[in-house]
């Protein structure tokens, strides 16, 4: 049953210091059998993209509650793609008003997990999406 | 596809290196092919193991050492190992947080690995990751272990230079006496040396070393302790004790110099070759063991194995006889 | 208070009740499948009687308001004499916009100002610093120099209104700016009042807006104690906070214990500087969270007062009764607000605010219903303010002091929380104090564990959050979301550039140099040097950079 481990990078871009959610999600993912590279606070989009490359992650999870998501999240996705990491699933959580979600999705954020999301929802989403991505890469 | 990756990695392409390490971790047939292709390019890097209990500041120390080596124009690879939860199979890999200064440096590569069921302080694939970084041209490869205890033996056989990190205030006397520590350390670091008790720890280490007479020597490919009276023409290395305050970058330059001194000692004394031979023998043996077991088990059918095991449980035959029977299936 | 015999009788009768009436009832209708534990994970009994608070001594444990141990309140008349200050935390965008919001709130009856700064300001970066990209004005007002401060308080009578500023690592600098604004208007510092949060320990524990390492941070804080005691006597130079510790996931007991312990550390630091405890202790203030478990919160506030009074008098030898007073501001719990069905938040906030009032708070901020999503809109913040006003004027709870005093449940809880807090004190003492504990990651781990446990309870539906894991609805959210003025940043940047151009740059350079030198000498109080820099229009970023060069930056231990 050697299913490949899912590696997830959890980062908090910008100056936002509220890491309660990021830590809870990191633990939940670990409890679901994933390997979580937790890079913590005060990450720039450049740091996140470079770490994602070196760690060859399947998923990048961005937590942001400061309101600066429109400036920082699309930039992070852009840098990931520039480094050739097209298959990496990028998800976000924190305080992101509903009306900003479509724009973020357009910019490449696959899903936004707002306040009140259960950890099971996040775990299942990641599991399913990563399996999908891996399947389509094999077939390609 | 694999050739491309290997070629790119040898040229230093980080994406290729990252992909290859993942392939090695997932240990399929691809892994073997990749490592076969890379192997001729390995053997140049100086592998430095950093071990010590949690809370000793290993990650910060590794970060500072890497910065120092970079100042000297050396390329630095870092492999940071953290434990996989035995219950969930997952892991939190948090050592990168300490290394934020290095993220932008083209001459640095950092990879976090989980032990994934390996019982030691290293992941099974750590040695592979080291080979990949070696082939990719990294001059120094720092391997930071879990520091779990008996695990230390793993690092001693993977690294050329093993650094054991201690700090004051962790109930040190017990740490130092812990079996295996003295034997594997090439260099002791007393980190957080600004804290009370730092001198005490250094002293304890000195005392332990003299009491234990643990001057090491490579003799017939085996690490041995030697009593001072013994005659031996081979030069010795007495593990120095370095004091550092990693968070302030203090003592790092001296530590780096000590590490280089150890490298010089290894090369000049022939100990480098002995270590390489030791590594090679352990590795081949390990692979052989796995390989042979696989072959035995593939030659005997499942039913037969189950049947034999059933007889062992019922005390009809003993395990030795059972194994002989199964091995007999080979010839 | 109840004699031994009476208590025995009550216990006996309770046992009988349990075996008869209760049994019969349970047989027909078993109790619901719920946790019946409070948020500190304490099991809550079905019923509390005098037997649950044996040896209750009214005079020892409660006493009278305005007298030691102040359990019932720090003032003899409490809200009959003066209502709590209605102080709404606000700030966003540029100084002009926030100034407007201040005036709006004052017009609608708030009685004190409270400033929220944006993240670059909180970390001591000017708006044009690369670290500040994308963060301008998003969760508070941007202040890069004295020029912004002057606009922020334009038209506000600083001698009549008190201002609380939520600022930590650069607190001394922002305070200096406020002082210089007053100075330029000819208002003597002896007449201005307010608070700076200035509580670095909780930054390391929870809010993470630290910059410098512990030692220089503590030095800066004691500098403000010293300076305030001498020159700005009505100013609270610190707001020792539990709010953020709670928001990070701590339990009520942890909030109580860690906050008070931080307080002890600050008192020690002041005494170590050579100050007489009564010189600065009366100006120490606190800031707590008002969370969901109604009675637990009330007990928490009462326990806090009793513990602080005891420790200040007995351990630190304070003689002035004002040093024994635990004066606190409360904010309703932001982390309990839901994005789903935001109107529900109005109800949550009302109940939390009521707990704070019944707990005897001196000052209160009520959250707006839309704050799980964005900055509060005018409508939402008005409702939040009205919530306080309705409690004050329509509910009658202010007519008497500590109305829940004597409730068997509340007195039991108060005691229990006090005991639990002391257990934490002992643990942290054994670690060598709070800074050592932080280095070891102790409070952070306690908090992360509690946060994870809480989330699990919600995920497994052991704890119900209305609208989130139960009583959900699919309707889209139609709350008006407040937007900041897109021109604000441009105006601010222009102003910043103009300040840099028009000031005497040589003077600035010299002031910064003197600040840097003084920072290197531990015997110097940095306030006068900071004030000089401010007067010369040195920017926040420039001053913080100088200090960073001397003090270095803090790296936190990794605790997940």
C-alpha cells in the first residue's frame, strides 16, 4: 500500500502574525498522513516559491488574515508557475471576503477555505485533488 | 525522461535535484536507475552530520554554518530530517524556518525529509539525497538528524564528520553519558554557550572523553576505541569541543575551521578512504540483504511460507530450521 | 459562611435528591449528549450548592468593592459612579479616513478612542518599505511619521479624550508621536491620558508582532514606565494583554494565568530598574478577552482581580491601594465570530459584552458583525456601539455592583480558576520565568494544543457553532463590506516623500545617531532620544532601523 506521500508547504505570506489556523491545519494534515513543510511567518512570495521547488511539494497552502491577499497570493502563484511548478495545487485560507474569491481563482488559487471550514474538508479536498493531478500527469 | 533529470541535476538544476530526491524517497524502480546513473559523479562532497537532542539549536547552527561556508565560496546542501508519526504516517517538517537567510542563495539547497518508518535518526532515503546533492556539485552537505538517541549510529556511517550538539540546562550529564555519543562524535558543539552551565557541559565532555579513553581510530575498517598504551602508527583525532551561540552567529567561524581541519585530517591520515570503504560495505551489504531476501521469498510460494510459519508457531519446528528450509529453496 | 452542620445537611439532601427525584427524571429523559465542559475543559456539574464552596468566607474572598481583594470591583461605586468607557478599536487606510471614523464614533457616543495600526506600522516599517508591499491600511491606519499622526488626531481634543493605541514593538515611538502632537498644540503632558499596549511578552506568546529580542524589548518597556511616571502621569504605559493569547486558541484559564504572569514579569522588571513599585504599578493596565462561556468569563475577571491584588500586596510589597487594582479593558472575542450568517454575531457580541460588564470591566470594545470577513462598515460598528449603550441604559445590570457575587456556581468557578492559574504560575516559576518558558515553547505549545483540541471538537460536532457546523444555510452573504479609499495610499506616500524632502535631514541624521548610541547604553532611557527624532520628523522605519541595528531581531522557537 505504498501510496506516495503528499507533501504540503504551509506558509504565511506577508506580515500577518495570526498563525492559529495555519498550525491547526498543519497538525490536521499530519494526522491525515501528509508531510507538512511548515515555513511559518513572514514569508515573501519568493521564499515560498523557492521552498516549494526545493521541497518538490504537491500542495502549497497559504494562510493570510491581514487583508493583503490580493497583492500577495496571485504573485505567489505566478512565481510558482515561473519556476516550472505548474502541477502544484495552491490553496488558501484566512480572512478572504467572498467577493475576492473569483479573482483569486482566476489567478490560480484552486480553492479558498474561509473561516468555519472543517479540517476534514481541507484534508479530503487535498487528497482528492492531488490524486487527480497525479493521475493526469501519469497519463500525459 | 529520467536521463534528462539526471543530466540536469548533475548540472545543478534545482528542480531536477528536487524531483530526483522525491523519486529516491518513493523508492520505486526509477529510484534505482537514477542512483545508478548518478553514482559515478559522487564521492566529492564533504558530508557533515549534525545531531543532538531536540532543543539544542541544530537548525540554527546549520543555518549559520551554511552561511559561513558560502562566504568561503562553497556550495552547500542541507538535508533536515524530522520524525514521521508512527500513528498517522504524517510529519511536520519545520527546520526550514530557521534557514530563511538562505532561501535566495543559488548556492544553497535545502530539503526536509521525514523518517518514514525508518527507525534511526535518518530517513532511508537520506543517503540517496546526499548522493544526489553530491553528484549535483554541492561541496558541503549538512545532514541534520532527528536526534532521537540510538539513531546516532546512522549518521556516523553516512557522514564524514559527525557533530554532536549539546546545550546547557537540558539535564546534560545524562546526555553525555548516553551510549554511542562519545564514539560517534568527531566534534562536540556546546551551543547556547551564553547560558549558565555552558562551561560545565564542556567540562563534562572533556572528563567523559578522558575517562572513556574514547580516542577513536579506524582499524581494519572498524571504528575502535583504543587505550592510550596501545601502539599504533596511525594518527588520532581527539574530538574538539567548540562553543557557539548560533542565534548570534558566534563561534561559527571557529567551528567551520575545525570542520575543515577534520576534513584535512581524514584526507591526510587515510581515514577518508577507510570511511568510504566502510560506507560502501555497509551499503552494499544492506542492498544485498534486501535483494537476497526478495529472491528467496520470490522463489518460495506464499502457501509454503505460510505453512512453514504455521509449524513454527505450533512449535513443530524451530525458526532456524524454518529459515534453512526456506533458504534451501534457493539452491 | 454556611456553618458545617448546614452544609452537611445540604450534602445529604443533595444525595437524596440525586437518588430519587433526579433518578426518576433521568429515567424518563436522559441528559443530552453534550460536552457539559467549559472552554478550559473543566467539567461543569449539573447543580451548584453552598456545599460546593466549603469554607466560603465572604470577607476574605469577596470583601467590598473598592477594597482589598477587590473581587467585586475596584471602585466603590462601579457603574453607578461611572459607566465603563466605550472604546471602539478602529483604524484603516490613511490617517484622513481613520480620523473620519474617529469623529463618527465620538459623535455616536463612544467615550474613548482606540487606534488600530496597519501591519507595516505594527512592525515598524514605513509604507514604502519592500516588506510593506500590499499591506497598506488593510487592518489598521498607516502611520509613517509625525505628519500622519497630526492628521490622525486633527480636530480631536487630546486633553478631553483618552486614546488607546494598540502597538507593541514600536510602542515607544508611536507614543512619542502622540506626545509631540499634544506638545505642538500646547497641551501639557500632565493633562493627556491614554494607553499604549506595549506588551511584548504576549507578542512572543501569541500575537507574533515582535521585532527585537526579549532583553532590549523589556528595557524599552521599562523606559516607558519610568518616563510616564515622571512626565505623563495619567498615561497607562502598558496594557498587559490576554486577548491575543485567547484568540490564538488558549483556554480561559491559560488566558488568565499567562496574562497575570506576564504582569508579574513587568513588575519585576520595573523594580529591577530601581523604580519604587508604587511609582509605576498604578499605571499598569490589562486587556482581556470576553469569550463565549458566559459564566466562565465572569469568574475569570473576578479571579484576575483577586489574584493581582494579592500578589501586588503580598509578593511585591506595594503599599498604594491603586497598585493593587487590576484595571482592564475588554474586547469581545474576534475568534468566535462566524462568516456564515454574520447577523448571528450581533447576538454573540451582546452576550460576550454582558459578561464583560458583569465581570466589572473598566473599558469595552464590542466587535462588529462583519469582522470575520473584513473591516467593520459604519452600520456594523454602530450596532456594536449600540450594544454597549443598550446594556448600559436598558438592562438594569449596572444598578448594582457584581450582581453575580454569591452565586454558588460563580464563586465555585472563580475559586477553581484561581487555583488553576496558580498551578500555571508554579510551572512557569519552575522553568525560570516567562521568558525562559517562551524560549522553551511552553505557553505556545499549551495554546497550540488547546487550539487543536477546540477545532477537533468542532469538526466532530462535539461542540456546536451555530451556522457553521449546525443550523447552516446556503444563502450568500449580503453584508456591505467596507472598502478603503484607493487614493489613500497614494496620498500617504506623497506625504511621506514630502516629509523626507522638507525636513532638516542633517538634524534627522544626528538624532538617529544619538538614538543609536543611547540604545547601546543600557543606562539610558530612550524616550527623550525618540522624542527628538520624532520632532525632527524622522520616520518610524528610520527609527526602528536604528534600533534593529543595535538590538537585533528575534527568532521564535518553532512550536506547532
